[in-house]
DNA sequence: TCGAATAACGCAAAATAACGCATAATATTA
DNA sequence: TAATATTATGCGTTATTTTGCGTTATTCGA
């Protein structure tokens, strides 16, 4: 195993678990604690983490820029993004929800795409602002802090006046019976509004969201036109969804 | 096997597995490690991969993310920011314009400040979204690409309905006769609206903006309450401004 | 303050890379 | 086609990097 691989492993584990221990890492990777310590020191120097007695923790918020957005499962999300590209066409009016899956997707959009895109996510708006031929409209309102999206009545009002061709929706939880659900009430309301304003609804999510539920219902599966996941469309896990009439790519 | 073929093989394998090892490649391709190393060096020079001890990994895509905002004269802007902190109080309703000076200022705001802040700048909103006690409202509208701010009628409409205590305004150009001016018409209109909606107007700019003009007028000096620069308030360059009745810190 | 856990240090062995060079393979030219 | 220039390859050697271990220093919690 290359050193660079180890470094990636450590960074990923740290992002997921918010802490790593020297001993665990040595065991995980099958090398001596000394080497792990050397790795941690290197990563510390590079500012990728903060070393503490017994292991390491994520960098303290002081130096951590809000602009460094951690994307988990980036590979899977890229897979989803590439598949979703086939749904894009010049001239579309698009609504994009927040979430890192959509953020990754945004980075993959062809440079010259001509489209009008509405979004209420700060990171996605920043990303999309680099495309010369995209008319970008940010839907303002009260900011939901952690997710960096706007919510509330202002958002609903704007959405109610839009008629979009397609909406790309990041999904927190999806279940064959409950349909789409969200942790936060306000976000669930916004997503409902998105769906009402769009001719087509695309749900994008990594396979770990499958068959999970949260408190607030967004819609049932019948509202969805297409599901995009990192899995093969023929995968058994998706069988049930296919039966419900949603197209799966 | 041609060298070009080998290079392709390496690139493909790297794309698939996110790592290649020198030894493995030598085995795969049935040639000496030396040649593999030479290949890797070539590919490294061409920027196709990153060479590491024991093999190679994909190039780190740190290439100019939209989230890497370049801040010129950061030191001066910090100076300005620290001075401006004295104008902040709990409970204020604040409007913040865009610009890197305000972005730097945003980073310096005390963690626990209680306030309501309106902004129409994406980077500033992202920065402010980390403060737990700030009610943050993003003013939506059409995005001005390069500056990452919203502009247009929607912004004006929202601004017209706000009554803020104070507005922190980044300044493109300031001149004793012309007052504040902007390069873009639309931004100048938005700034006019900001001023109308605020009890107090704070102009913040680095000294290189002094005595410069742009095409579109925002307001004359009489509209300003306070000027914050990196200079000493007693500096001769600021003499004229002081005479016009603006307070300078 | 002590004892256990963890980290840092120095070092030698192992792994990997770079260098120089002779030779083989390939391309170029007459 | 033969002669020649150019490039690529493998090998022996020498540098560099990485690693694990023994030892010593530091940190942590009781």
C-alpha cells in the first residue's frame, strides 16, 4: 500500500468518524504505529488534521474554511453525476436542490451548456456561477445554517411562480413505502414545492440512502420520474422501485 | 508493446484503481521497473498523474476550485475589518454588500454576535452561515457571475422592504467630488438601494481606491456616515474627506 | 506523584528511485 | 538495403526514502 493511499484512508476515516486512533489505524492498515504517527505528523504539517494524544481529530474550526466542503463517497456521487448528465439539454429550465450529490453533479456539467438554473444552495450557486451560458437565479430567503440552503416562506413563494422543465433533487432518505423523507420539516416543504414546480423530477442518491426513513415526508414514489444512483439499474435492490413505475438509470 | 500503449494502460489502471504501483506495473507489462519509472516520470511531467514513492496516484484536483477566492491586500483588509468591529453591536440589523473586504471582515466577526444580517453575496453568506447567533437572510435574484452577487429587480424589491441599522459597503472607487462610483450599472443601483434602507452607511475600502472613479455613480460623500480604511485616520490623504463631515476610523 | 500509555528520537535494514552506461530496438537517411 | 542516428531498455551501482525496533521522553489520568 502506498503512503498516499494511507493518507487518503486516514483522511476519509477522519471525515466519517471525526476521530482516528493511532492504534486502530495501525491495525487497520497493518503497519507499525510509528509509521502511522509519521503519517499523522505529515498530515498535520499539511494542515489536513489536528494531532492529539492517541490519534487525531479534524482541524479546529479556526483554520477550517467554510469553503472546504467535505464530500463523502465522492466516487459514487461522480458516478451518479455522470449518469445524470444524459438528462441535460440546452434550453432547459432547471431547479437544483442542495446537497453534495448535486454539488458534484454541478462540477460535471458541460462548460457550454445553455440553461436557466434556479437553486437555493450557496455552494451549488457558487459552483454554477462559473458557467458562461447558464442563467443562474438564486432563490433567496432565510439561511439554514449547516446545509447552506435557504428555506422558509420566501423560497416557497419564488418556487410557486416558477415552471421548470426538470428538477434535480438530492435525497436524504428513500423507502419503497414512505417514499422520500427528510430530517428537517422546512426542507421537506421546500422540496414539495420544487416538485410542484417541475415537469420532471429526478431523484439522485447514493445507495446507502436506500430503504431509510426520516421524520418528514416529501412525496411518494409516484411523483418521481427518474432515479439516479451509483448502482447498476438492474441491481436487485432496485427491483421494487422499478415496479413502482419509476425509470432508473 | 509500444510506449504509448503502456502509457494508456497506466492511465486506465490509474483511473480505475486510483493507484498504481511500480512493481505491479512492471509485472503486468512484463518490463523492468526502470522503464515503468521512466514512464511514470514522463506522465508526471505531462501532468497526467502524481508520482509518489512506490508508484503513482491521480492528480490532486486542487486546480482552481470556485471556492478558492483570491484576496488581494489581505493584510490591509484585515486592518479594516478589525477597525470595523467596533461598529458591531448585539441586536443590530445589518446589510452587507459583496467584495473581498467584506469577506475578510466577515471572518473577523465575534463568534457569538447576535444580529440579523442581509446579504446578496454568496461567499459572504457562506462565511456568515457559520455563526450560531446570526440570523442570516440571503437576498435572492439573478446572479452576477464573476462577483458572485445577486443583482436585478428582485434584489431591489427585497432591499426596499428592509430597514436596517447599519450597512457595511465595500467600495470600488471613491473620490472627493464624484463620491462613490461603480464599474457596473446594476451593482450601483443595488448599492443605492442599500443606502436607502440603512440608518447608517459604512464605506470600507483599501487606500488604493482613494481618488479613483468609475462609470456609475452610487452616491456622494454626504450619504456616508463612516469611512474605514487601512490608513491612520489622521493621514493627510483623508483630510478632504474629513472636512466633508464623514467620520473616519 | 506515580504508573501506564503514547510519542519522539536515533538508527540500521529494507524498499524504492535515480544515475550512468552498454546494448538492443527503432527510425532515418543515403 | 546498409549505414547511421536516435531512442528505449535493462543492469549494476549509488542515492534516497521508508520502515520497524529499541530506547528515551512526554503526556494523561488516577
